[in-house]
C-alpha cells in the first residue's frame, strides 16, 4: 500500500492529475473517505490529467456524471445517497465498473458492496480488471489529508 500526504486541495488535485496522465482504458478507482475528505478534488485532478476541460462536480444527486473531451472518457459515480449494494444494482451503476473505453471513479465506494481483493465475498468480480485502485482518504487536519491506495490487476 502506498501512502501520500496532501497539504491542500491543490495537492490533492495534483495527485489526481498524475493518476489521470497514467490512466488506461478500463481502469476503476474506488474512493473511500468521509464528507469533506477530498474525494471530488481527486476526481478533478483525474479529469485534468486525462485532458478533460469540463468542470467536475460531485454527482451526489445525479449519481453519475460522464466527462468526455479528454484522452479517455471519465465516468464519475457517487454512491452517497445509496445505502445498500442492491440499490446500486437497481440504479444500474454496476455496468460502469465493466466499461472498457474509459476510466470509472466511484465515490463512497464502500457502500457498493463490490468485490475487491480486500473483500472477496461481495458483489461483482473486479479482481480480473485490467487495473484496479482502491483509495482511502483520511482527514488529518483542516488542510491535510492522508491518501492511501493499493493497486490490483495488470
């Protein structure tokens, strides 16, 4: 597991931008962290790194926002309003985890009940993805965040 420290929202955006420049089609990123941790800032950076000029908003009410115009499409999901894996499936959001033409980022990932190498008994099989990253963002102080992540797959 890799752990980084962000000292500002701009630092968090910069981390996401690096990830976006390195991202390949089919990549899935699951974000975990409480309200205000910086999940959407990280997604803004991903969009920037992918070359997408669109303004990134948290899709809390829409559940999913699609951003195109960059090197790869970015599919930005937010599960905050969904309480169970069954609600995620009923909303039709699982299909985004298997898209191969872009990058899928899921905020409040822990609410989806998805199967990952850390939790092999739940949900659809993501272990076989081309590349998979699970991220935990922890609030350390008003401006500081601890960003830990682990990569799986190729």
